[in-house]
């Protein structure tokens, strides 16, 4: 796996600019994919760097980051994230990965942040999905509007799930 | 505009709702001229897929006329007659460019829901719950169609609305079952379900060269229709031992390809049905998979089973042992319609694929709730209710 990870760095270097800076000045150790210790559990796991969130864009690396520039809206997250890219195997395009530089919320605070939409992980997932859509299709697909459905007490949980959907999921 | 809306479990009503508008540059607005019920709508209407909101517009299989065009639309212009694939797919992601349109990465605006349910998110679907993007459906006077250059197709001259309508979903879904099920010349193919999708799967298997095609259902009127318009053999599972019949008709081997076109509310003879229904009502399983079980059990060793019926969650008593020990290939998919629709329209134009008989009932949209009632209860010889908004 190491050579692949180094490959990432090389690819990022050739892409130049912003990505190189982000990769090389990161305060955290470890590459993507995360080189976690096998069997790391409990307290040890808390010291691990945040997880990488990754999308695969069906384009070549230089199209994903022309002149080394991060795609929007990922770039808007600024120093809150670090980013790595690499070609996807099997001619599947380019893998675009991001993670939070200052760690992730956890515990009760993390759960509350997820429910209230204040979890920075939601920003990362949403930005990755939008960046992929912008690159591949040229625009971000809008949800149906104006809505035809009524807001009721019964569908409040579903409405919450819909509101959070762009920033949640298994990405 | 008028639209047929879901108002709660088993409650439908025609309501006034806001007109759709162009939201993306690749959108078109279509004036719906025909829109048809589908068996999978019944899962939504019956509350089996709990991602509906009161007021959601149903319908995903339709044809119409283009009335507005986004600035990035290249293939269509105002006035074009188009049939639209029920799946909303971008045409650019890896899945779309590999023909797996229903697995599109970009067509579903609510990825967080389906990611958790299924481990990944398929494309969006018109009128098919907020799990599939929450897009307004086609049982309305107008509909917004995203990614129009990918999902909308001009209908050739000489193909009637009543025929082309089924190129939206039933025909490509059925074709996909036979195609990806691997039907080849000389095969014996069994199809569970003689609804529109099952009939289309049977016809596709015949056109792909199957030696024998056997369609299975419990409604005689559907089986008679299948014999008359599709030309396959039929079996009524309430009057015969399907397994014994299939063995007899296949030299004891079993069908080479088994296509399931029934879905999560399957019926079956014997105590199996009561068992599944009770578990489903108690929410101990979300889907009733009896036709899938039958297909796997009766398929020949090393054969292929394709699941076309819509399933939403979890099933019980899945015959994993039969699948594994017989060495079956089991596959399923929502329809990759964009890959098949142009070819199907050509076949419709040549008269190789007829579908008008499926539209057993045609009525104004105002009669939508009644159209669904007769469709669900399968009365008056109903196969599909078509609404004319």
C-alpha cells in the first residue's frame, strides 16, 4: 500500500500548487488510505487521524485539478481540510479525498452536531459530492422545487433526513 | 396544475400543486400526454417504502411534449414528442458511461438516505419517494425532466403514444432482465409475473432467441393476454405444480434463465404466503420474496436468475443453499433504460414489440384514485391504468 500512497504524493506534486502545499504542510501524520495500526481499538483509536472521505470522479487527474487548483466548492473549505488525489485503478477516473485538519466531533457533541447540521463532516461530504457533480456534469442537480408535499408532524423525521442527506451517508 | 398525490397509506387524491419550473440548465419541462400506473407504485402507496410525504406526486412511466428547454439542452426543442426514462441519470459518471444508468452517482439528491439503506446510492426516479431523490412524478399535467439529453428520447414517427409510453419503463426493464440474465439462442426461459414488465421480459427473451419462454402468473386474463400478444407459453401457479411443469418442459433440467418480475408484494400458493404476509405486516421483514425463492429453486444448475421486481429492504428464508449448491448466477437491477430505449423504439416502429394491449384502462387524471384501485385489486381485466392529464 505504501507505494500507492507515495504515488498519491507524486501525483499531487505533478498537479502542483494548492494540493502540494496541503499535502506537505499537513500537521498530521499518515497518508491516504489511512495507515491505521491493525487491531487499534479503544483509547489508541482516539489518536488516529480523521478518516478520509473519498469520491471517484470520472475524469483524468489533470481535469479534476487543472493547474493544481482544487475544484469548487471543495476549495471554499480552505484550511479546514486537507486533500489528496490519485488515479483510480481500472480506468475509473480520479479518486478525490478530503479530511478535516482539526479532527472530528465525537460523542454526544458529535451527535448533536449531526442533528443540527453543524457537523463539519457534513460540509466535507457535501462539498465532495458537489465537486464531483460540477466536474462531471457541469452543475449541481437541484432537488424538486417548489415542493408539492405538506409539512406535517409525522413527516418531520423524514424532512430532517432529507435536510441532512447531502452531508450524510457512507461517503 | 393538477396532479395525483399520495396523501397517506392507501390514500390518493388529485390536488392542485405548483407548476414545475426549470431548475438546472439541462432540464426540460414536459407536458404529460400519457402516464401509467406501475406495480412498484403500489409499494409506495401501501406504505411499504416509508419515505413518502403527504402531497408527493406519483408516477414514473410517461410520455409527453417538450414545452420548455434549459439552455444546456442540445437534443430537444419545444414541441418534440418524447418518451422519458423513469430513472434520472447524469450520463457522465463512471456508472452511466458503462451502461449502468440506474446506478448513476449524480441523479439522486438525497444520497444520505440510500447510502445508509443499501450501502450506496442509485440514481433518482420520478415520483418514487424521497429515498430516490424526491422528484415530482408524472401523474400531473407537467413534469420537470433533469438531464434531458440523457433521459428523454424523441419518439419516431409511426409509433403511437400508446405504444411508446411503455418504452419509458416496462419495456426496457423487461429487456434488461433477458439481456443481463444472459438469454441466448436455444435457452428455455421462465418468467414469474405476467404484468407489463413480465410480458416485456418474455417478449425480450423470445426476440433474443430463446427456444421456449414460459410465463407464470395466477390471473388467467393476464396469461391469456400473454399468449395472445407476446406468444409465450404460460402456467397458472394456482392450478398446477409449477416446478413439476418446468421440469417436464425442460427435460428435467429446469429453465436456463429465470426472470422474476413480481417484487416485494408477491403472492404464492400454500402457507408460504401467510407466513410472509404476517412477517411483513409485523415489520419482521420488509419484502415478500416468494417469486425469488421459486425462481432460484427451479432454475437449472449453473443457470441464471435475474430479479426485476422491486425490493426495498430485507427478506426472510432466502434460499442461499440452493443458489450456492446449484452454482447459480443471481443478479438484479433497476432499469438501465437509457441503454435500451432507442433500440426498443426502433423495434416498436418495426412492429416487433407491441405494447398497446397493456393499457387495458385509459382515463382522465381526475380518475387516478379509481385507476389505482382497479389496478391494485386486478379487477375488470386490468393490467395497467393509463391516465391522460
